[in-house]
């Protein structure tokens, strides 16, 4: 468990990098066969989806706290293209990066009292289902999605 | 000050290991270390904060039952315990010193509009933020 946490910490520290399961296994010293399942058992989400939430979290922080162009933010947070980022961001948060930035900038806040990392964690999306699953549900809300990630 | 919070406890997986970490690597001092059978009341103190003790407790029977103790161990190892903050005067210097003594850092020092913070974990998995406050706020 403590080893899995090490892998999670490394993703936290460098969420813009690529984290294939093989690399996570090297960091944590857990065998590749068991890694994804043990990670999901421990933290509730599969490693890839966890990485996604960290990237979205970082992007929302940069959108909120800086005036940097969105293209910069996309590259810095590790996405391969603008399109992927925009689509994923909208699917996860329900608004486009531009809308999010406009809304959050319009409401003045006083976050200085909260340590930055905990503020970031509070803005982390809570992804209980896969993004693709969420897209499908929104496209046709009548269909109950099949559980695709039975361990 | 005579009223206020005196002890806050952390759950640790091994009290000897935690003691060594907090004393040798973080520079805390032992305040109380008393054994009663299997139970060990262990608290440490920051050298500049004599009114506060940090407890290093092992989740174990008979205080809590064995199954609950096991769950608590897992929760700590997952890093799911609440945040801890250590205030320092010089985050980068403390980072260099602690890292060279083998502290596991999860985040290198980052400057955020004047405050500098870094993240580390104790051997059990408890996550700490180490924060150097802005000059004007420190004098408050």
C-alpha cells in the first residue's frame, strides 16, 4: 500500500509527464500484473483516470490563477492536443476552459488563507466513472452503463 | 498561554520508526515516551513550540479492535489522513537538509506569490506540507 502511494505521489509531482503502467510499476516496485487493480482497490480510481483528474486540476488552477494563454496551459499540463484537452475538460467539468475561466474570474475569492495544495485538491474533479462513460450517459441518459471495470 | 490544544495525534505504522523520523530527520524532541504493556504513549515536540505535542500512536488493540486497526493502517498508507502543515523560516534550506537525510519528498519547493512550500511524507504515509510564509505574514 505504501508503495502504491509512492506511485501516486510521483504522478502528483509530475502529472504532465507520461505515466504508463510499466513506469508506475518501476517506481512502486509492484508487479505489472497487479498494479492497475491494486491501485484501483486502494484509491478508488484506475491510475490513468487518477492522472487525468490531476491534469484537469492543474489546468483549472492555471486558468483560475493566471492569465496565460490556454495553449500554454495545455502543453504545460501534459496534453497531446488542444482538442483532447478541450473535450475532456468540458466532459469532466461541464464547461469549456474559456467559460470556466470567465466564470471563476468574475467571482472574487480569498483563497490565500488555504495552503495552495489543499486548495488544488478541493478543485480536483471527482471522477467516479470513466470520461467515455460520462459522455455516453449524457448522450443517452436512459441507458444505464454497463460496469466495464469489474476488477 | 494556559488554555488551548495540547496534543494532536498521528497514526503511524511503527512507533520506533516514527520516533527516529521525527527526532533525527525533522529535529523534534521527545516529550513523553511511556509504555504500559503493549500500549505506548509517545509524543514529540517542535523545539520552538513547547505548548504543543504531536502524538505518534499506533492503531492497535485494545484501544481499537484488530480489524479497525488494520483499516486504519491501510488508510494511513494510502495517504488519506488529513493534511499537516509545518511552518519553517527557510523552505529551501530545510528541504536540502531534510532530503539529504533521506526524507521522502513528494513535491520540491515551489514559490507561490511569495510563500514557498514543499511536500513530504513520513515513513507511514502521513503527508506534510512545509510552508515558508510571506515576510509580512510571519511577523503578524
